[in-house]
């Protein structure tokens, strides 16, 4: 992609190591080490690390002790039989 202008359209869902490090507020070297050790959710595309924003958000919530409430399930009640 040589010569293409980078357009900043907010945070992308899939980020490279530099973008993810900026998003997390840590150095790229630290994030590389975390990814290599399996400490942070990441995957390799070819030989380069990639990070999904949604997984990083969930990981940060987990590490910070934020509990995400499970979806509320509404019980369906049987209809009441009519009196005869």
C-alpha cells in the first residue's frame, strides 16, 4: 500500500501492533511481548500480529474487574386457561 494516504476514521476493528499499542496506551514492544506470551488476545496474519478491538475491550474489562451482566432472559409464562 505504498503511497496511500492513511485516513483516520476512528479506531478500526482489526488493528496492527502500532494501532493497538496506541489504543491501549502502551509501547509496541510491550504489546509484542504480551501477544507472544498469550497475555493479550491476538492472532497472526502471516507473520504480523493483529488485534480485534472488541476482544481487547473485553480483555480490558476482565482485567479491570468490570463484570458484564449476562443478558436478562424473560420467562415465558403459559397463558392462563379461561374459566368455563
